[in-house]
C-alpha cells in the first residue's frame, strides 16, 4: 500500500489470519483485495532471505516473459457501449506491462493491458497505461488469466463503473459475437480477532505477489517507526509499505 493508506488501515494484500506475534516472512497464507472481497492467493509469499528473494523474482520475470510470448497475437473486443474501442487488437512483441502482455487496437486508439491492481483495462490512449487509466475493465483481478479467459467486464459510464455484460474479448474472430458467462457469487471476507504484541522483526523482507507485481520486491524496515507494536517496511524500489493493521492483519 502507499503511505497515505497506512493510517487508514488500507491495503491490497494482507495475511489471511491474525499475526499472533509472527514476522511477515513467517506467515504462510496471504490474500488480496479483488474490489469486492478478500481472495486467498497461494502465489503471494514473503521471505527474509535475499538470495531466495532475488531468485524467485528472476524466475517470476522469466515466467512473465514466457506467458507474454504464449499470449494470443490478436484479440477482438466487442463493446457496444464503447464503439470506438471495438475491433481487432494486436499484441506488441517484446513489451510487458506489469508482468503481462499488452495489445494495441489495429484501427483505433485502444490499448488493452494489465493494471497495477491486476485487472485488465482498455484505455483510449497510450499514456493511460502508465497511470492505470481506462474506460473498460475486468470486474475482478485476472489472477494470471488472459483477457479472452476473462468472463465479466465493466465500463465507466456516467461517472461510475457499471457492469457491462455485452462486452466480450475473444481470441477467435469467428467468436466475435459470442456470449458472456455469469460470474460466481463472491465470498464474504473472514472476521479477525483482537490484536497481539509482536516480536523482533527482520530488517529486510521480500514480497512475491504475481497478480499485483507493483507491490513485489524488497522491503526495508523503517528506523524508529512502530505501528501496533510492530515495525513498518517500505518498498526499496517503490512507495508501497508493509505494516500491521489495528485488526492485527499485516497489509501491503
């Protein structure tokens, strides 16, 4: 999470159960916010070992490149509410955005890419990719699924995000007029008990979160800063923070 969110107990990733005095790298189960509920993700982990962290991040980068190569070269978007963004999109070879492939509209202004929050977005200009902007988005984080595997979409209309079941992304032009599949019901977030006091923590930890790559990497413990009896770590190559919430759940 960013600095402004710490005092509000906000974050995109948190451990699934109360810490009970454990360090972040001793926590095994983590979850991420998909916009509607907290979702468990076995791919998220934290380590205090530099070699393990560097190796895991390198392996993940290699896997991201492999998946980008395997992604469809062409996609087609059907979006009746955004007609200028409909049509064929071509993958840009060799370009990754937040660990995922990116596609450009063949005869229009559209860009299909993954945001820092792990959602597929469609924007009507290239500079929106940098700022994670857009007017079409997957309803939930893609969790590594390609756009054509994403079933539920939404569009930005009248100042708010609204469900758009007519929007469709396919990798087969003949399926351009296919139908959408109903999204399963969302699970309720887990209740957590009262806080406990922490123990001595490592000065450096590494976070792995494949679906939110902007939060990955090395975190360094901030000097003389304690929240709810535990230290705060700041991302070495970004602005994210790893901290203990008042409810005794570590968040990032």
